[in-house]
C-alpha cells in the first residue's frame, strides 16, 4: 500500500527527506520539533504504513482526521485527511466546494480526553497537599451526600472503582438546581473500592471537590495549571467555532434535538452543565495534545515549565492509572504491555504515550459526523501498532 509509486508512503518519504536536508542542528531535550523518522529513532518504512492507514480512514471510519506521532522531542508524522465539515445534516452532504477540509490546526471536541486534564488538575492538588489520594471526598465536599455516606475516596473516583453507574441523564433535569441535586444524591450501584466500572460521574464529582477546595472553576484550574504554562493556546473549553463538526444530534439516536453540532460540546451532560465539565467539554488540536504527552513523558516538564513533579507523574500513570487507562491493547495495539497510558473520546479522539519507548500518538477524528455509529477501535489500535513496530524495526 505504501510502496506504490505516488502513494502515501512515497509522498511521506519525500517529505521526511526534505525535512532532513533542511534540519537545523541539535534538538531541545524536551521541546517538540518536526523531524525525519531516523532522527526520532523510528523506522521510516513502518511509518509509511502508518500514513497509508491514515489515508484510508475516511473510507469507512470518519469524515476526516488529524494524526500526529513521534518519539522523544521529534514529531515524525503529522498527517491530515478528509473533512472537518462534510455534512449539513444526516440526510444532506455538502457539495465539495462548501466542505471544510481538515488541517493540522483543526480543533476537535476532545470528549473524554477531558478526563485526563481533570485528573492532572487533581494530582496537582495532591502534590500541593490540599487533596489526599485516599481521603474521603465527603471530607472536602459534604454536600455530596450519597458519596459521603458510602465513603467514596478520591482514588476511587480517579480509578473508576467508586461503584457509580456509567451515566446519569442530567440533560433531562429541568434546571441547574435539579441537575446538581441529582449528582449529589446519586447512589453507587456497586460496592465502592471493588471492580472497575467506568463512569462519567466520577469526574463530575471530582470537579465538585476541586472547585470546593480551590475556590476556582475547573476551566480556570486547567488553564492556569496546565494549558497556559505549557503554551497550549488552542486548548480550552468551548465554544470553539472552527472546530471539526460532530453529530447531527436528533432523537432517537441522540439524546437531545440540537441539529448539526459544531464548536459546542457534543456530550449531552456537559452541554446541560454549561460546557465546563470534568468528563467532557475541552477542545484542542493535535499539536497541543502532543505537548501534553511530551510533558508527561518528560516527567512533568516542558521547556521551562513544570506542571507536576516526576514522582507525581509516576503516581498519575502507574497502573491502573489515575484517570488514564494503562496497557489497553483494544486501542493501544502493540504499544500496550509496558505501561503505555492514554484514553479515548466518544467523538473519535484518542491519545497514547509509552514511557518505555518514549513514543506518543495523537489521533483526532470526527467519527460521529454526521451520526454516531457503534464504536470501532481497530483503526486506533492499528496506528499504535505501526508506531510500536517502527521502534522495534529501527533497533
């Protein structure tokens, strides 16, 4: 696929040769730079296969995508394909001249990748001593009455072992007061501290705790503690008018009747909560997320900024992970198995970082445009496998 004349593999190798001829000397040990695969210690032939996989994504999986991959401080793959906006509704496709092409700077609704930023914000408070990892959340926010009664801890929220059900339909509540009451009184459906049960409610409760102990909103905590010091200027809660479109959200397949959603959070609960939520609501670009990955791979520092100490990055990413998923082959492919950490988002987003190989992979795709379909993680796993093999084949 990548070896045919004029195919994506050949175009990719031509670009990397031009980059190498135009190189500008030594790289910073932490700041990201674009460079050829060889400078990153990656096999160019295997990365050609990765690029070929990217080129095929819009055929069945998404309207468009941005993929960025690298090792150490080197971004060795930065590819775009397809459309940021292709449909005006589920029934109507835009003519080609009216479509919005995907670009490397296209912002995406991150969906559940937001949880990673909420988790980092929580670990920052743990590092400062204002939050205890095994403390009862009721000690910080007694108004969370059900969680307090069941003695749910901060760790249980971060590891999805609180026993709370996956989702609570806050979007069906009549007003903010009713939504807050429903969240505060929601009872676990399983014993806290037991088996893993993924739940958006964990991050919504954690948001309540963080805002209570700091006196600041979650969007302020993430901006002041993460995105601003790291120079992630294209990351923040919406609205984000130029983002890739998500879904023509209409019942019965959707939960609200909103029409084509673009630049406003797709997640219905986050939308009902005003767009700032612990589990969803952030928008970002592939470049900004690469900075986020590089920061954590580098022990919490990027350039002159440090957002976490190395010991607390280890706490964040150590199995089973705090907010992060660790060694999940279903979306990490062959990168899984040595402590790789990452997450997926319902809108088609994902990231993986592997400390063992110092590699990172960011995949932003609008898989729900124009309408959600059953989840298919095979493309995510395939791209991660090519990156893993690029390390192995490079020796």
